[in-house]
C-alpha cells in the first residue's frame, strides 16, 4: 500500500488502521477525521441563556389560570393548620 503522506509516514499507519476498523477507505477515514471537528463544533454551538429559556418556555407553556386564590388560608390548609 502506498503511503498517504510521504513526508509524514507516521500518519499513514493510523489512518490505515482506522479505515480497516471502520471498513472504509483511507480517503473516507481522512474525510471523517476532517469533518468530525466541524460537526462537533456545530453540535456544541453556544446558545445564549435567553434563547434556551425562550425555547424551554415554548416547549413548556404555562397552564390556564384557575381563578383560585393562593392566600394564607390556602397554604395553612396544605399543612392541616387551623385558622389563627
């Protein structure tokens, strides 16, 4: 097999090994190695907190108002406390 990088012969063996493990050609292994960092950077792209919160709010909308009042008596009733 011809060396892929005559000036960097130490790179040819790992590329051949990766290609053999994945069952792809050396050229495909090089393409995957080149594209992987770009795909990883795109996947881990930093999104602002404002954008993340807006997406979360759209995915989890608030329920409709019930009209009930949550006052001291309501919270006391949750703890089985009597009115003072």
